[in-house]
C-alpha cells in the first residue's frame, strides 16, 4: 500500500562519526546548500548591477521618478509606497510560513494547512503585484526622445517647473505614414513598428511652445537631472532620431538601457523564484491536506520549502534596497 | 523527530519571548518598523544625510546597514538558524561572508575606474554634435 510505504519513510540524521556536527536532516542540509549557491548567484547579479551603476554614476536613472504608481491612484505621484507594500506582503507571507512550520512541529494538521494557504495567497499577491509593476514600467508614462549619441532627452516645462508627457504637447499631423512591412514593396525590406506619436509631431509641438525644454540623463552635483535652457535644448534636439515610449531591452524612456535590462533580469529572476516557490507550496499544501506528513509523523517537508520561501523573501529585501532605495 | 528547542531571546538576550509563535510576531513587528523607517527616509531624504562618506551617500549607508540587519533577523529567526548547531551556522554564513564582499569590492572598484577613464580620458567616447 502507498500509505504504509510512506509511513516507513524516515529521515535519518547524518552520522558524522557519532558527534553529529551539523545535526540536520539530509534534505534540509541540501536545501541549505542550494540556498547558499543561489545566494551567490543573486549577489552576482546585484553586484553586476552595482558595477554598471558605478560605471554610469553621473547619469543613472532616479528610481523615485520611475516607480511612482499605486493601484487605483491614477496620476498621483506615489514613489515607493507600492514596493514597500509588496515588501510587507512578502515578509508577512514569510511569517505565516514560520507559523506553518511551528504548527508542524506540534503535528497540528489543520493549522499547518491554514497557514500554508495564507502563505500561498501572499505569494500569489506578490507575483501579481510584480506583473503590475512590469506593466507600468513597460508602458511608460512621459515618453522621451533619443538623440544620435544614444542619450535620452526628457521634456520639461519651464513655466510649470515639472516634466511634461509627450502626448500633452505634440501636434498631430494629418499625414499618415504606415509601417513598411515586407509584404508591400521589396520582400526583404521592412521596418520596426512605428511609434504612435512620430518624431515630427513631437518636434512640431516642441517648437510651438516656448516654455518647453529638455532634461539630460546627466545628474548635477545635488543628484538632480540637468535641465537645459531653451537654446541649448534646440541644439540638442537637432540630432533627435526617434521617440521612445516605455521600456524594452534595447531602449527605455528612463535613461540608460542597462537600467531596464537589469530591472527586467533581476526582478524577473526573483519573480520566477517566487512563482516556483508558490508552486512548491501548493504541492506541499496538497500533501498536508492528504495527510501525507501526518502519516509520516513529521512535517519536515514544510520546513524545507519554508527555508526556500524565506530565502526568496531575503533576496527581495536586497532587491528592494538596491533597486528602489539606494 | 527530535524535540524542537527554540532560543526565544533576540537583541542579544535583551528581549525574551514566552513562546516561538510570540517570537515570530515580535520579529515581524521589528522588520516592519525597519522597513517603515527605510521608506520614510527614502521619501523625506534629509539633506544632512546626502553627504558622502567613503564614496557613498550616508543615506545609502543607512539603507545598506538596515538591509543587512533585516537579512540577519530573517535568516536567524524565520529560517531558524539561531537554533542550529554552530557548525551548520558557519557552513552557511562563512562562504557568503568571504565571497560576497570580495566580489563587491572587485567589481565596484572596477566600475568606478571605468567611469573615470570614460569621464577624463576618451573625449571621443561621446559622439555628440558639440
């Protein structure tokens, strides 16, 4: 019978010559070694981010200006509040996980199941929030133009002393220009999808309003983006090559392309960890409901996935600091 | 399974809890307070903390130190390393304590060196119209 073979499964403590130097079950030990190696992987990523940032220390995008959204609060500038909330959700789901482990030590099946369920819900909310963050990041808010040397110029209203989105000042042209696909004209010639607002329309809007100027990627001594005078802005914009809205892996409206690349890679890799953690938690949750661990007489498996889950939380604490705060 | 002994004191024994569950909630309160302070500092950005110390803003030093404190309590209390044997503690912590600062030092130093080279040395690096 399945159940009797399961009940025979017993975790032996590694002998270690009788002195039990580690005194931990084999599975738990291996989970710890995996966590140590994964911690080194993540520190490699975060240190690479630090490298790129130190390399571009005078022109890195300012996180407070990038992540300003909060659900149901449209147009309100709310830097960091949402990520802080996400951090809290993840820490809280870590707490329910510890409570599940603690209930497992007391062999209390119902409490383990209850706390595992809360942990799964917390993890799912976090992954959903992450997806929402990505959506805002990819969609963009203000838009910008790229000039010949690859720099991003963001538009700024001198009168109102704040940034202005391109869709508030562009003058729409009556001429329609359709995307050149390879099914019209020469079969091997095609072009990338055209932006909704063309460079000509943005330039027409810019020339129409003398209060507009641009911000450079470069930071001044106080850590703010340098705002050019109107004359300097006109010279810079003479070499504009394209309109940039939102973010992808090649260019983004926030500034350095590496910023978006690292954002996608590190938060994506972390999000994948959370996602697989939720899947593992669901498997363990089902096993708890089926009574697998009750028959074994110990809830060690809950403890092992718990370790993984806390590790994901731990990584997020660092990602939060280095992407959003520092 | 062996009986589970929990060490119930945090802050070097200054704060003792009656049960493991109480300790977990206590640590949650502590971590929430630290996160709240971080967010408040990040939004207010007190001007006095924007001065540089060892090449990094004092505010950023505070953030990094607070992050390490949070990491300590997550590993020690949530991942219950506090209850493990010293050998297991060292197996986990020592490799990370050696390798991560090493990697950090090498790459951040190299990053600022490349910044200086691009800033002072190669004027032709920037193909601007000026």
